C-alpha cells in the first residue's frame, strides 16, 4: 500500500516535471512569439523596398499642376546633392557625371564627351528622352530605374523635393520644354473627390 503511494508520488512528480517543462517551453515559445513583431523592425526598410514596387503603382506627379507652384530655390538647394558629380551651366565640363544643362527634354545618354555606361546607353534605346516622368523615376532610385547605371546615388524619395529639383533643372536650359496640361487622372484626390458627392458639404464637421 505504502509502496503504491510511493510510486504514485514518483509518477506524480514525473508528470509534474513534464508539465513544468511543457509550460516552460510554451512560455518560451510565447516569448519568442512576442518578439516576432519586434523583428518586424527589420522590415522598417520594407516600405523603402516596397516603394520600389509601389512607386510604380503610385501616381506620377501631375506636372501641369505641380510645376507652376514648384519652389525653384528649394530645387536649387536640392541640386547640392548632385553637384559633386554634375555641372549644369551651359557648356559646363563633364565630371563624374555628364553636364546637365538642358537635361529636361534632352536626349538620353547624348552629352558630348561623356562615356555613358552600357546600361544607360541601352536605356536610351527604350527611353530616348529625359521627359519629366523619366527624370522623376531616375532621380527617385537611379539603380532601380536604370539597373547597372554608373550613377552611384541612392535617390531622392521625397516627392516634393524631386518636383522642386526637376522644376529647377528645367529652368536651367530647358524652359522651352512644354509642361503637360494638368491631368485630373493624376491628381491624388481624384478618387476621393469622386467618392464625396457634395464637395461643399465636406468641411461642415467640427
Ligand atoms: C556620385 C556621382 C553622382 C551624383 C551624386 C549624381 N549623379 Fe547623376 N550621373 C552620374 C553618372 C556617373 C551618370 C552617368 C550614368 C551612366 O552612364 O550610367 C549620371 C547621369 C545622370 C543623368 C542622365 C544624363 C544623360 O545625359 O543622360 C541625369 C539626368 C542625372 N545624372 C541627374 C542627377 C541628379 C539630378 C542628381 C542629384 C539628385 C545626380 N544626378 C547625382 C553621377 C552622379
């Protein structure tokens, strides 16, 4: 009898141990599980990466709307990031990159005396002109838009900065380049505006 009790205790202790181990394992798993969202921190970059794919999906700037109001002084200031490699004065020397005078509307990979990469030369075959959209895509992420380009520059992700910069680039020898008319299809609010039936009624709240 007492022997049975003894074995019961031993078995009970064994089961308790197994139980404790299971609890600890589950607990550990739970802790790791909780850490998982923190690991998502690694993917803070993901929006940038995703911006790669997403950028193509995002509407390009509506040039007809944004160009007339662009901040040229801010654009010139943004060009500071390009100056280490590019001049932009008429007849300016090529540096690490080609002179950019009149770049808006200029033929791609066409500047005299500059040795373009094979990637840029090939790009010119499908995109013969630096349109505003082309400049925008290239400056957003040069290496993504022209894989293999020798322009080693990360890109400018901020749209307002790019718009100001591109407007300023155009002011440097490309003012003759026509800016397209405003395109309602490119205006970000277009879909929302269509969804709101009475435009004047919206600000009433508050
Ligand atoms: C680290 C040097 C460097 C910086 C910084 C740089 N570029 Fe470039 N850029 C180059 C090189 C090199 C090329 C030629 C690319 C090729 O042949 O693949 C180039 C090419 C270009 C072209 C195409 C020119 C043509 O004739 O087809 C444009 C447009 C351009 N850069 C704009 C800019 C702008 C705007 C900035 C600043 C936001 C900038 N670059 C910053 C080095 C640079």
